[in-house]
C-alpha cells in the first residue's frame, strides 16, 4: 500500500505529530538549528533589561530569543536587572539605503541596505560588562523602477533578515560575558590580631 493511499484513508493522520517530533529530534541531534533560534545561548544573568522601546521590532525579537533560553528573565526596570543592554544607536531609527551602483544611463541599478547597532552592557552598579560594541550588517538589493511595489517588499524582507542576524550576534556576545564578582574578598577594615600571650616559664 502506497503512502499516498494511506494519507487518503486518513490512517496516518494520528501519526503526524509523532513524525514531526521525530524529524525535529533528528535535526537537533545532527546539529541543525533553525535560523533565529536562540535556544542554544545560555546567558549568565538571572535578569536582564533591554534598553529599547517596547514596540521596537528589534526589542520584540531580542526579548523572545532571551526568553527562549529559559534561564534569564526580561524585566522592565533596569534597577531590578542584573544586567542592562544600553542601546547607543538604535538600528530601527538609523538604518540607511545608499546607492551601490549605476547603469549605463546613470540610473540606479543597486542599493545597499545598512543596518547597524552600537550597544553596551552594564550591571546594577553601572559597571561595564561589555564595552560599547558595534555590529554592522548590509545587504545589496537590485532596483527596478517598473517594479517598485515588489522591491519595497523585498527591501522589508532584507531588513527583517538583517534584524534576525543582528539578534543572533547580540545573543552570542551576551552569552560570552563573564560577570564580575559583586563583592570583594578583601575585608572592609583591617583585622587587628592581638599579640600572643607570653609563654609561661617552667
């Protein structure tokens, strides 16, 4: 009996969830991960604050990836966070499109889409856990003035792809941070050792 006949008769309908689970486990075992999956990154902080507007697409994507590791809670107050991501340059506000090349008639043939961020990570005391770090991404896009709507959609897809790539790069850097020791092992005040008692004469 062929597979198509079994599907038509509905005999494999109940087996589909098991097949899907088996396939997922097989792919995971061989090291395959879906793009944008941040579950493999374990962050060294119990809580973290993301310094981006809540409605920012980048913030939504980054927080989702942080929560996916299951060990770090995203909080809304930096005072309650063990670490805070301070965004110095918001890519959603500064992304640019520059001319990459022209055709023989002097018209635009290609644009270069640029998506970049500058951020740092600090602890509750304001100490830098990660110095200001710049991540720069770009994608070329062909231009055709007869297909403006299609090109706008393609541009949006490319920016989304760069956002996904950017989040993964940020996750890797966050996971590599070595938190500083919160308390010094040295005592706050010098310890006074009393002089030893004189030995008794026999």
